[in-house]
């Protein structure tokens, strides 16, 4: 791969919320695409999607879909990724998969470009995994602090947007909200109950009464940071926000750190925008402001009042962009640069 080369890029699951965001991201960042292949299930084949100044027709995903493809960006769920990821890799494509299928495979690097891009060079299966959206934004914010003082324990509570569950979930939230405002009974179609004007944990159950989402944050954080001794105590919660995840994070370190030191470390950190003005009501990162943008916003950095040398911080990012599509495209961009 050389800098002036252009590439055949396939987007698998092109009609979904993240797939569409991948197309927009490739276009907005002027990724050097010579040909774009939009792939989806038989049901979605024939759909026309906007790309650049033109449109592309979605074709049905099949075993022959990856001939001549350089990068295959997958956003089609774990079962599709497990079946077609190896097929794409065998055809010569570098696979960057957004599902949970390959994340914890020891032969598949789990990559956040600002945190552990070097890991992407070693990919025995030809596959690179994109982490979970809530993990991505947290590790981008914490990596500079970990490098300085080594993290011992993270307590994280999430406030996750409905778009993380897909386009249909957003429609469900809006329909429920209209019902509540009209004084009509709420009918949940995607969520396990009322999501409008409510908060809930709506992920599948995992071990020990944690949700699958909570376990993802534990295992993925350790793998990305390359440190299995990091303790992670997660509580993941869905909130009635359309787009943009927020996280309240308490961090303890092996060496004490102050809020001022942390701000200094994060001020010019890769992928981070620091909001370091003193606490003022409403003047902190919000999902509404982060939606549609690329950075991870970090604010409300405070010395913990109970645990000396520990910190509390607030982390917000667009879960469809940095939490998914953008992260995948950035991996591809940096691989091209490196080559």
C-alpha cells in the first residue's frame, strides 16, 4: 500500500445505522476509495444509498463479495461477522469488524487508534476488531492518565443513547415519547419496556448478574490497555437520548494524580477535547452537543473527595462515530499511512 494509492472498500451492513455512518465518514474524511461496495442482506439488496455526489446500489452479501477488496468494514452483527469475516480475509481484504464476534479472540487485535494502534500490525486472521462504543470513548480519555500513573481501578456508570441499539430503537423511543405526550399508552416495540422519560438496563444478561455490555467494558478495557490487572466496576444504563453516550468515571491509580495534572495530560491528547472550565450548570460536555462530531469530550475532572489521589471525570462522545464508524475508518487510515 502506498500513500497515493486508492482502495476498494466494502461496507458490510451498509443499510444499518452504523453502516450508513461508515459511508458518511469515508466520504467526509476523503478516504482514498477507488470503488465502494455496499453489502447487506438479501432483504436490503437493491436499496440505493447516498455516497458523495452520487449514489450506490446495495448488493447482496455472498461468498464472492470480496474479490479485489482491500478493506472490508463490517457492521452487520456477530453471526455475519463470524461467517464472512474469514471469507473476506481469505480473499485478501483487511477486515475491520464492528461486532462483538472477534473482540476477545487472542489472535485478533482489539484496536482504538489513539490508544493501541501498534496492535493492528499483528493480525494472524486478517481481522481487526473494533471495541464496544462505551469502551472506546472511555479508553481514549483514560490512556494518557494510565501511561502517566497506571490505572488500578475504574468505576464507570454509563448513560447510553438509544442509537446504540440501532435505528429501530431510536424510532421506538420517539414513538413512545409521542405516546406519553399525547397521554396514550406506551407500546414498546424494540425496548423491553418504556424507554421514553425513563432509564433502563436493556442488554442481554451476562454472568454474575451483570449485563453483557458491562462485561464488555471489563474485558475490552484490559485487552486494549494491555493490562489484565486493571479493575473495572461497570454499570451500563440506557437513557432516553437519541445519540451520544455519556459516562461518569471514577479512577484510582497506582500513583496519586491531581485533577490539574490530569487536565494537563488531556489538554493535547490524541482524539480528546478537554472542557476544563470550572463547574457551571450546563457548561460541560453533553450528548446533544457531541452528536455528529468526532472527538471524545472530557470534562468535570475533579479530585475525588473521599479517595486521595483518585479522580472523577465525565466523558461524552458520538457512539455512532467514534464509538463505531469513525474508529473503524481511522484504523484503515492509519494502516495506509504506515504502509
